[in-house]
C-alpha cells in the first residue's frame, strides 16, 4: 500500500494542477466535471459507511473480515470533504437558481429561493459532509479501540451509533441528492430521486470493497482472512442493490411517464435528446441487464475474476450514471467529452487512494476478532 499511495499522491498533484488550468480555460466545464468526479469518489466512501453501519446493526459476523476495509474507505471522507469545497466557488456556473438575472425572470425559482440560495446551500452541504465524516471517524475509532479492549461495551456502542447514523445518513444523502443533483434543473422534482441516488451509492460502495479486497489479496494481504464465502455474500448484496437501483429508476420513470406533467417529463426529454439517448440505453443494459443476468449465477459470485470484473464494470456504469445526471445541464444537445472529465476524476480518485494508503498502513487491515470464513 505505501508505494501505491505515494504514486497516487503524485498523480493527484499533477491532475490537480491541470484542474487549475481548467478553471481558467472553461470554468463551466470544470465545475460540472468536478461535481461528477467528487460525487463518484464520494459515493464509494458513503456506500462503505452505510454498509458498515448496517453490518453493525444486524450483527453480521460474516462481514467482519472486510469491516476494517469499510472503515478505511469511510475514513477517506475528510479528504473528500476538502475536495468538495471548490464546488462552492462555482455555484453560479452549476446552478441557475444562484444567478440573480435568472431568478429575476423566473417566478418558480423565486418561489424556491428561501431554500435554494447560496448561503443556505453551503450551510447544508457543510452539515452533510460533517455528519458523514464524524460518523465514519467515530465508528473507526471505536473499532480500533475494540482491538485493544474486546471485553467492553464497544460493540453495543457501535450498534447504537449505527442506529442513529443510518437515520442521519438517509436524511443527509437524500437532501444532498436534491441539492447537488436535482437542483441543476430547479424546475424538476421527483420524490424517488433520493432513493435512486442512494442505491447507486451503495452499489459503488460494494463494488469498491470487492475490488479493494481483491487488490490487497493479490498483493499478499488478507489471504487467510477473506474467504470465498465472504465474496459470495458480497456478490449477493451487489446483486440485491443492482436490482434495487433499477427498481428505483424504473419506478421514477413510470410515475413521471403516466403522470405526464410537463415540469417532470422535461428532465427525461433532455436525456432522450441527441446522443444522450444512447447513454440512457447503455445504462439500462450496462448498469442493470448484463450484471443482473451474470450475478444471478452462483458461479459469477464465487469466481473471483468474474466478480472483480463485474465490480469494475458496475463502477464504470455508476460513473456513466452520474455523468448522465449532471452533464445534460451543461451540454443539452448531446454527450460532450472533455479532458477536464478525466483530469478531475484522476485528481479526486488519486487523492482518495493516497489518503486510503496512508491510513491503512497505520493499523491492521482486519479487526483482531474477525470471523474467518473458508
């Protein structure tokens, strides 16, 4: 991990310097690309945090071999907190409701200004990021303490924290989805959108933990800790949340389709225009049909190469999904790929890997009392 972490640090530095050039060259493109990149990496950490809390709540002993990995992924939230802050300087490039001229001409946005205004938006974002960061760091601190004091009340404390944390997580992720993604088009609304975004985050977290586990085992770590049964269980959860993501997407689409209200249907009309239509179809087949049919089989969930490939594929599709959610607000006519998309993603992802390598090297990669499955 240290060598990989150092290399990621250099990649992050180079990419972030190029991002500075992007701000000057095309600020609108930069802030949209940065939003996609931050949400993509943030979703992996948040998915891991949610899974960690659920495993504590349910007493899932089978998950203990990967619990420290979930904690480490969640503990990257401090660096992601910092990397989210640049978005606050680009609100006028991202959100129509932050532009005084647009608000003056739009009565609907005027009606929403008590909620959609820059000061309140930033305050809410800081609350979301603080809640996620504190939950992740506190759970990890209690877990590390448990390694030294296994006879105490720490498991009960982690369960209680997770019980409150799951509620806070649900509320904050839902409102963050409304603020950061839905308000890109301030006229559009959907009551299912928060669950759609949440399900995508959990898929990203599961795919991330599977890939991280495989990477560490290839490097010689955790070879006697994480067994095939653990991967099988993670594969089953990956299948479950892939189905849940598709169910939320279909439910949202058909509710809007048969309601046929112009303010709702226009959002899908934008994503059925030009080359966005092809991206919409890619998501249907690539994010759901292909992984669904493969993950239905016992073989795919127990074949480590196939499970790793499917996890990587779903992460790619999750990135496409986020691009599909954000970029039509900037490029309404169709898909436009920019070098800033790649540089932003490399900058944020490499920064996360650098931080992950640093914190992972300081403590054992598995809890001392991990339940080992063959």
